[in-house]
C-alpha cells in the first residue's frame, strides 16, 4: 500500500554486525580475521563497499526507511536485507548470463499520522534461475485519504483507515533458454476499513468496504536486464492478471490487470537512459482502496485514483565517477474510468533529481536519495536499488 521511500555516512551505517566470521582459537592455519572496517571497504579502490560483508560473511544490509510520502506523512523505520549469491559453479551460464542473488529480509516502519506496518519478504532463484519465487507477508494499519469528485467544491478528501494482514506469493518457470518466464500469483488481503467521518459513507457503495480480497492469476515476464537491483542495460516487460472471486475466499468479484515495461539503454560510456511505461486497470466490484493510483515519485499515493491509470517516466543517469552517479527524471500519468473519460482526465506531471552511490560493487547495487515534486506535492525518497518496481 505504501511506497518505501542520506549521504555517504548513512550508507556506511547500513551494515551492522549480524553474523560474525568464526575463527577457531588456537588454529595457527586460520587466516587473520579482518576487522569490520576492513570488510566494508573495497580492496581495489579502498572506497566503502559492502560486497564482501553481504556475500562472503552473510551480513545484513540495514536499510533506514525514511518516509516522506505525502499520503501518510513523515516517518521512518528500518529493514534488514540478506543476500545469498548463486553457487560458485553456477554463477554464470555458458552464454554469460549472470544469475541474480537470492534476497530475503524483514522490516517495519511508522509515520506521523499513525500509519504503521511490518513485512517479511524474499526473492529466490532455483536450478540456474529456471525457477523464480517471490513472496511477502505483512501487517499494516494505514491512515490514508480517498479523493472523490464533489458536486460544487471540487474533489473531496475522505480520510479512512485500513487495518489487517496481507500475503503475496508468486512462482515462475523459465521457458527453455529464453529470458521468458510464465507463472502464477496469489494475493490475499484481509483488511478492516473504516472512515474517519461516518457521514462520508454516503459517497460509497456497501461493496466498496469488502474486507477480504483473494485473487489468483497468471504472470508473463521477459527479463533481459544485466542486473535486477540497479540495471544499466536490458528490458523488463511484464503482464500480470489477478482474478478475485468468492470461490477462493474473496468478498467481492473483480479483476485487476497490470502491464509495464522498463528499458535501460547505455548512451556512451557514462550515461544510462531509463524509460518506463505502466498501465493498470480493474473491472467488477473493486474495493475503493484497491483502485489503481498514479504511482510516480512526487505524487501522493492515492491522490489520483480511478478504474484505469497510465504512466510514463524517463530517467537519465550520469555515472560521474566509478562510485557516484547523478540523475534527473520526470514522468506523467493520467487516471480515468468512473470519474472522467480518458479525454477529459487531466495529465499529472512530476520531475526530480537525485544521486546514487555504488554501495556493493559485486552486486551492482546503488543507493541514494531522490527529490521529486509535482503540482500538488513534493517529497524526497531514500532509494536502495532501482526506484522502479
């Protein structure tokens, strides 16, 4: 429901002593144990780098969760993420394609408007990446706003709360040696929804307050990215469908579809052009809190919701040095369906700037900060990996 949103000193504090290397006392053949300070520095350029700590010593990447999302207010928390590399003999296939690392972890956060949540999640690759699994289970209590069209005063902002549990499970199978995957997903949400002002219930239908949503559907994915964490070249194209029905535990019947494409193209030796297109739509008795929303940096999540949303975004990354990168980005989105037709809906635009630091060279993992703004909102986001999901 929420977008998890800082300088080098913060990045250096990402790792904490979770699992220390064990050297047997009295073993003269054991190599000298490196200090923690040595472990978090690259042996080549001596810059801060967490690759050996994360991969060889199975340490945790402690990620500060800094939330400035206008939809829920300022807040924060932390997440611990662990990385597991592919087996040494399977690090790459004959064609040179690199197998992504397994990742798993947990985190929790809270904001100033009383929103809080906790989640445990993981993404795993099996049999030389022939199988992929990702899943998450969490608890959330979110205080959000829903915008409905007023008769004379313009959009009306209605406050509401969602409190409950959610589970997401997805399994995919690779088709031969092609970078194409097919699979299935299951999304289960059990939330109690309540309005801050009960008099606003007149703007909704009873079905809008369905508490349980259980949906399954297919997933089709083309993935040629060189890196799943911070890509520099390649394409990710996905089509996802989710069918919610009483036969699988849902209170209402509705369908949700999402199609999105991410493309990364090197321009010269130092520049990367990223392009994103994202389309989301629903049909049937969709609960109001599961309607698609324009999802762009700089726009409050839920600010522009309707039956269908479409978004495009571009990002220009300049690798200033081996470690540091600067970027500019901008996007546009439109929501339509119930409140307005596509032609009558307004186009909302965003723009922003940011920087990145290569925090784990072996993983190709960058981290940094983005500052984004739009006509109605502005916010900054702490990013670990790509900002696009």
